[in-house]
């Protein structure tokens, strides 16, 4: 989307968009081939304007020919050809997932294909919500998530422009698998917050969200080491609601051998671990580094430590206890995810206790302004 974004107070009526707001999602990268099934009337449009009518329900095989051409079913067409819905609606099935919008087929320098879904922002968001939050959760929690997801998308437009799209379909951006898990609850959450975003100091706020904070959200500086000055809405808040989440307490055990293998470049020459302890914590209680003792002391960055051991088991850096076992280390932790911004489980229980989405957003982003996006 090239239109400039302006923030206006949500209490004012949203200005009509001068042009459709679209976003490009790189839904497939480095594919050797693709199987595409239009589920409505679509047209394959070459960059020159040449048009080919495709049949609804027919499966088309897409193959790379070279950097300039691809084969789409029976046709050889230039790369960057577009599969456009004739009436603006309908879906296309790609590898089992269904997508709205226009699909752009691109050839990549390594001889593979990429596929980009160019879709309206408000049509993109239901697919995000259905993957990032449970679709049957309370509506007010989903509405809060919709505002945060929309703000994240606008704030991060063009993040992957060097790769030919705005955002990815995974946790590098926001998880997006098309329309598969959408339901009426999700669609209502998006439509009832149409164009609403969070702002601060007259600009879009760089928001984040996660599953469960473990009792206190933290600052992006603690997690990513950036933001020379963290804006007030992102400094972190105490959360008395998320203790209901299933990950409010968890344990993870790692054998000494697995820890040493994961950190082999940092603990060279170490054949055993005498002990492991928490080093520094941030103000919210998240661990910033660990200390490993064996023939001396080694300080290990906590984010790198978690990444190497695997975030699926090492659910967060809110570590409550470290227990030495006979052949390994047991961690007792709280929460799940990086802990910055909206706590989804906290939002769920706030909604169940009667708080509306505006209140939920104010709770997790104090000082932010609920605004609308308009075109300049």
C-alpha cells in the first residue's frame, strides 16, 4: 500500500478510503511447483494486459521456466502474472489452503517460484486472527487482537519488500493461512473495529503480542535490544489476569549433554556442567542472561539460550526456579512467548470478566490512543 497513513481519533468518523488498502503476503517461497485451484471465476492477467480465462474448480500446475517466464497450466506467461478474481470475490486453493484476493506468481533467482497474495487489509485480518487467537474466544478479546494485528501490519508494511512482498505468513510477521479457520466471531471482530489502530504521539505505535506474559509484560528493549527510548505504552505492565492460562506454570528438563551440544561454541572445552544459575533479570522478571559454572563461569545470553534449546519446550524467559538434577537441569517457568505487548490469555480473561476491547487495549498499552487509519 502506497497511500500515506494518517491517525485520527476513533471518536471521530473514519474518513472514506480514497483507494482500496491492500497488503502483499508472501504465502509461498522457494517452491519447485504449485498446484492452484480457482474456486470461482478468475482471470490470469499478464503484465502486458493479455488475459486468460481460467476454469473454476480446475487444478492448474504452475512451474518455473526461467527468471522471466512460468508455466501456468497450458500457458507460458511472464513472471509477475496475476490471478485476479473477476467479480472481486471468491477464493483460490493453494496446497490445501484457501486465499482471497489476487495471487501474483513470481520466478526466483534460484529457479523456484514464490506466490504472493495481494489482499485487502480487512480481508487479510480475519485469517490472521483465526491463527493467532482461538476463533471461539470472547468477542472483546478478539476485537483487541484485531486492532493490534492491524496496527502491526500497517507499522511493518514493506518489511520484506526486498523479497517481493510486505509481510510473511509466519511468526516472522503474523501467522496467515488464508480463510481456513475463519468463523463469524473472527469476522465480526474485524468488521466492528474496521480501520482502528493504536497510536502514540501522533504516530502508529509499534505493537507486539504474545500468548501469556506470566504476570508482567516486558519492554521490547529487554527482548530485542532495540528502541533507544521505549515509548510509554510498551514499557510493560503488571498483569493479574493471565495466571489462568495453561502455561502459567511449566517445567522443562534438559540433559547436560544437550545443553553442552547447543552451546558448543560458547563453552568450548567443557565436558560437564557443575551448575547453572539465573544471572540478570529485567524489571518484569524476565531473564536476560544465565551463568554456567564448570572450570570457571560462562555468561550466556538468555534469548540465544532459549532459541538454541527450543522455544517449544523452553516456553518463555520468565524463569522462577533452576533445579540441578543428577544429569541435567530443570527449569520452572511462567508464561509463553516473548512477553511484549498484548497478553492474549490475559485479554481473554479480561473479556470474560466484562472488560471491553478498548479497556483491554488501554490496560496493555497505557497512554496509547485508539485511532483510525485514513488515506491522505
